[in-house]
C-alpha cells in the first residue's frame, strides 16, 4: 500500500480506505479512487486474506470440509457451493475428511487457523461426535449439508430423504413390483434415513422384505456390483432394486449385465442423487434428484449472512424436496423368478 500511495500521490490511509471499501467520513473523489485502483492493478496488488484475518477483518474465505471428495455427488456439490460463494464475493478453502474423524477434526483446526469466515460441512458427520462438539464450541459460523438429521445448534440443510424414497417406491409399485430389494450404504445420516423410509414403506404396503433383500455396501461402484451379484444369485431374486445412491445403482447395472440380466426387462433398478453420469448409464438410470444447487445456495447464504453479522437459527429445519427423474431402467416385472437367457 505504501508503493501504491507513492505512485498515486496520496496518503497510505487513503489507499487503505479505497482498497478495503471501508466507509469513511473523509471524502475521496472519484478521480482519486480510479487513480488508486489503476495503480493497484498495475503494481499487481492483491489483498492477503491471512493478514486481514489477523487484524479481525473479514477474509472472504469459506472453509469446506467434505466427507469424501471422490464421491461424484460431492464433486458436484462442491462445484455448486463454490459457484454461489463467488457470487457472494467469497472464495473456498477445501479439505477432505476421507471419512475419518481424526482428519475431519484436524481440518477444522486448519480452517480456523486459515481465518475462514465460516465453515460448511458436506456429508454426514454423525459418527464424529468430537467434530460436532468442536464446531458447536467454536465461534465460527457453521452450516452442515446432507446430514440426514437436524444437528441441534448448527444450521443444517437436508433433502427430504423419506419423500424421495417414497417417490422411488411408488414409481416401482405403479409398474406392479412387490419383490423390491435395497442396496444400502453405511447406516448413517442420509443413508440411514433412506433405509428407514424403505422399510416403513414396505411395511405399510404389507410387503415382506427378506433379510437377503437388504444388502449393505460401501458407496463405491464395485461394492454396488457385489451387492447386485448377491441379489441375482438368490433362488427367489427381487424384480426391482432400489439403491441408496446412484454410485451403487450404476455398479449394480454393470453386475446385472455381467450376470446376463437385461435391465429393465429382467430387473428394474432405481437410484438416488441424480449424479451427472446417471443419465449416461446403460440403460439411463431412473433416480431421485436432489436439488443440489438450491441446497448449496441455501447453505452458503446461511453461512455468509451469519458471518456478516446476521443470524442463522440452528434449530430451524432447512429441508428441500427431491424429484423423481424417469429414464429407462424401470419396467413391469418379468414373468417367472429367473430371467430368460440373452440371445
């Protein structure tokens, strides 16, 4: 700023007021303001967010802790968060927890020392109570997305998982499916909510769910494929499968094909999330779309408004509705318990 002041022929305090955009009782003429900005651009001036943080000013940084950046869903979610953060004048500092509590806790400490103005947590952290306790104890505004539950004291933006599962199962039922299996990820957060909604729906309809028709899986395509192989190898396999994520569903499509089953002729498959690749699966995957962009906008606005002196009610639910996306992976149940061979 000293160099800019010398080149522009003004005081350093005037440069500071112009570059920070702070309100001042001292009038600064438009010509002076333009001259200072032109010199700053020519000299390559960039504000240092860490220095701003040390003196208590806003750093215009949002810290984002992601459960698993390798999950295609969260890759799209980070993009949505980053895009809207830029609209609000903020940049994003990103860290991946790798699904481990110790890494998530360390990330929270790192983000605080980077002087972020707020933290967003993407993905369920219900198995990491220490992280939640630390976030609640921190003065830094925090907003959590895709937790599956409301976290008391933390503003949380969730999708209505129960409504989404019911949309999927109503769609399958409209085609006449009754033997419906579930490929379910780890029993936490969103996934646990989807599993509970599946069991409730089936019970309400008086439809039995054999233990073998609920297959646990890690949220990886290979794990979804392994779960599907277990289902198609049953003596009385299901006619339809709901996967709690699109990643699992796409892995299941691959396994069904390898086993000689034609989707949807022999088996209907439906996913949840509507990740970009779902539309390009073969066949294109019918799924439940989460309003990722709307959720990201809501979360960023909550975080920024709170960081800028507003108030985010941690007890107020922010639950957005999903929608059914009909593609080509669902049809009427086949006749007979085993598929006809591919010719």
